[in-house]
């Protein structure tokens, strides 16, 4: 259930997901044939020329509109409808239990009533979304994941897309897009705990799957920006030199020094993941994490995945959003698929909401 569902049940031959991040925007267009696997028809990413978004707040609307229009022109100028998402500190999540309603009472009404006691400011002017995570006692009780965001925050993104000539047919949240892209592309074992970790520029989103079900979602208040800042400090680099590394120019830098700095800089991610697990350990009955799947721009930082494999106590893997989606190699240019694809995890998960 999306925060801005205006076309429940509409079937689309093609679907477009747009991930408006704090550092760049990513767009993916997928075609869903009547038979066979879906196919990527186009994808593109564009970095912002300045701090156009800060703490998920839109700061430079006109700049962002230009970037989004560039994305659309690069993929398909005829695109008019997209599926987008929001995330950040202005998005609240909570989990609670409800008894399945009887008679004429609808689940939507019951969740709205329950939400009043879970949102400190009340539900006036708030956009709500929820997912049924689990049915218990033969379906008599439901475990609900509630997501809420201030209406003006949601509206700022709707307005931004409208300014770029796009209609957001659904506005979802990053956690659900991450969950969607994973469950579509991977066979999830009946038993197991999996952390889906999307390392964005300012924020790291985590969707946690337990025994095939979405168990909960969490954020770590750090991302690629913090890693790069730590690397800059460790190696005493200028802003221009850091920009060169971010752009993939690393040949001028001593590889051993860069690797060492990234191993140090990634400590905070490890600490954040440990804190998330510690908070949930009791409810997980002491079971350990079976595997971590990483995506997002932060996962593509040189040596970052190597550091995570060394620091974390179990299996670590890059999430491939196109594992069961046909995506021709030319979309990745001279780079390998796993050097680019994780950047599009959220956008692809959104596009998979084709109905």
C-alpha cells in the first residue's frame, strides 16, 4: 500500500521507477511482457551539481527539476508517469498488533484509529501507509508495519515531479522498494534472517526479513557522505581529490592507503548494523543474521564490500536488482554489472510496483 496510490489495480505494460536521492537521482524503465521475464528498456543516473537535497529536504527545486528532466530525456522523453519513494527522518515507522476486524469495519479504518496512538502529533495532515507483516492465530491477529510522513513533506516531492512534467502514480517508501526488489530477484529460504542494507548518501536503510517475511525496517543515520568524509580526513585529501575518487579516478592514489582508509571509515557502518541487531536480538530469540545484502551508492565505494566481508560475522553479498530481469550489458558502459547495478536497487524495486 503506497502513500500516494492514485491508480490501485491499474496494469501497466511498462513501469518507471525514480529514486530521488540526496546525491543523485536514478531512473529505471522496465517492460513487462505478457509472457517471459521483464526487460530493462532504459536506465540512467544523474548527480546533482550542488547540495540540492539536504537531510531529504528539497533545497534547490529548479536544479532538481532540470536533473530529473535530463534523466527522462536520457531514457525516454515520452515518460509521463513514474513510481517514486521517500525516506529519511521525516518518515516514521512503527509496528503493532491488531485484531482482524469483523462485520463492516474495514482494516484501513482500524489501522487509522490505532495510528492515532502511535503518532505523537496525531494523524491530521499526515500521509499513512501500512503493510500486514504477519497473520497470527489462524489469521485472527495481524502484525502491522505502519509508515507515516507529514503531508507537506510528501507533497514537496509530488510538486517536484509535477514541475518536471511527471505524474507520481504511487509514492512508496525506500524500505518497501528494497524488499520488493530482493524478493522478486531471490529465492528466499523458508528459514533465515536477512538484512537488506541500502547505503545511500546521507542515510542507510535496512529492511529485515525473518523466515520469508518482512520483519521490520530500520535506519542508520549515516551513509556514503560520512564514509567519504572519514576517508578525506584519514588521507588528508582536498574536496577536489575526494570528488575525483567518487568519480572513479583512483589511479593517482596509493591503493594500500586508500584500502586502509576505507576499512577504517566503514567501521561506523559495522557499528550501526551491530546496534540494529542488538536492539532486535531479544525479539529474534538470539538467532543470528544469515546474510547481509548490500546495495546503494555506498556499496560501490572501492574496498567497501571487502571491508564488510571482513568485519561482519556471516555471509555478505552485493544485491543484484537485475538477477531475474533482462538488462543488456551496454547499459553499464565499460563497467561490469556488479559495479553499477546496486545503484539502481531502489528505483528497480519501485518499477516492480507495476501492479
